[in-house]
C-alpha cells in the first residue's frame, strides 16, 4: 500500500524561481563586468572568471526549467512525479561545467607556456574581484537557504556552483594582486586553478545525479533509523526488505512489515498506516511509503509468488465440502476463517451450536479425521459464535 506525502509544490517552485532569477541578474552583470575589465587590463584569470559567471546563467536557466517541470504533480505517465527532470538537469549542469573548465584550462595553459606578457591589472580590476566575491557569496547563502527550505538538490547544486564562483574569484584575486606586484604568471596559474575548481564541481554533480538515476539507496545508517522507527509501532514484529531511492531530492521507501498472523486485514493495514505516518513525520524528505504486510517473517526466503500457490478460498471450500459434506458440524457453520501460514492453511470454523452430545474438541477431531488426504490443512479449530465475518 502506498502513501504520498503532501507538500505545497506551487509555493516551493515560486521560491526556487525567485532566488534563481535574482542570482541570474547578478551573474549577468558580474559576467559582463569581469570580461570587459579582463579584456581591458589583459587579465586571462578575470576573463575566465567572467566566463564562469556566464556559465552560471546557463545553469540558472536549467534550474528555472527543471524546477518548473520537475515539481509538477504526478500524472498518468509519471506516477512517481517528475523529479527525475531535476536529476537530468543536474546531469547536464555538471557536463557543461566540465566543458567550460576544459576550455578555460586550455586557453590559460597555452598563455602560460607561450610566456605572454601579462600587464599589471590595476586597482579597478582588483576592486571588481572583491565586489564579485561578496556578491557570489551572498547568492550562495541565499540560494542554499531556499534549497534547504524547499528540499531541492538541484537548487542546492546551483548554490554550490555559486560558491565555486566565489572561491574561484578568491583565486583570481590572488592572481590579480600577484600581477599587480609583477608576478604576472600568477594570473595564468590562477585561471588554471579556477578551471580545476569548476571541473571538480561539475564532476561532483555528474556523480551525484548518476547515483540517483541508478536508484542508489540511502546511507545504511539512515535505513537503520527508518527500520527502528517502523519497528516501534505496536504489533510490528519485524521490518525487512526495506528499500529506498531518491527522485528529485525526495525519498521513496518500500518495506515489508511483519504483523501478528491472525489479525484482520483491516487491522494489519492500519498497523502499516501508522508505521507510514511515523516514518514520514521522522523523515521530512520521505514523500512516498509503500508497505507490504507479512503474517510471518519471510526474510531471506524465496518470494512466495514464485512458488506453487496454495488453493484459494473457493477451491478450499469446494475440497472441504467434498470430505465434510456428511458431517453436521460442517453443515452448521456460519463462518470460515483461513490463515495461510507457511505451507499450510489453518482453518477456523464458527458454528452457532454443536450437534447434540458433541464437544468442540470432538468436532475438530472428527473434521481432521475426514480431511487426512488434504495435505495443506494445518491447524483446525471449531468455535461457537458468529465468526469475524
């Protein structure tokens, strides 16, 4: 049985779009200023940092599109939602960053090996680098706050992209100051370091998104905590076959819950509902829980659906009627309960009254005597009462 966790998709999407648009405006302004200033003063590092800022515009566009489509509600074709759109966008974002990093590194190394003359950048270029550093750090912190609030891995990745831009600006600043002091080669080295940092961020994004695409489970410790929460529910004997995966930053959980073997279907289902409620309360990123109720612990055993099946109620009653038709206690039944446990079926027969002079034990013994040829008959009991129907 599955249960989805409700959350306000519209509000979350608007928050993500707002902070992303603010970041995009700042990225565009910084990118133009860095490239223009870098070309004017002849700083490869500053031009590279400007290109990095422009690459943020591409990722911002990905984020806007992915958060719009990725946070739409599930539909017929996408019953688990559209979260993998965010995952794919993160994958593309990482690929773009690696491509940009390669271009920056190639151009910078070529300039370094060619021993090109690198002039002093001047105070304005250094001041621009300081302003860019402060702006990108602000974008990082603001975006990260929203990412945590709306639980978006893509938005969090974009925040770290902004932080990488801030860190690269620190490196550029070092190169600019070095060039100002006469160590012009520091500018080219700084540009290479920037490229490596950009490439590392891209590789991390590729790795994380690919792990989600192949349905990698949550860390073992978190799975253990989920198991403990479920097993604290009264009448939950055991939890096994617990499986997790993430879709767009949200967690999906499947698990088997072992309950007392003779409870009613509705009671067992409510036990599962309570486990689901507690799990979703304890783990806010858990948006969907699918539980399977087991009357006995079958952990490590072959899936029963792959084995020959036991007869169902219609066949059971037909077989029993063949062997018990002459017995008054069978004809007097008002309800029949079947419990499928192991490789046998436990049978409980409810009667309003017994034949004259016959006890419950004698009635059960007589029934068992007549059912010796039915190998699937397990425990057999006769009860006085209307039964559970």
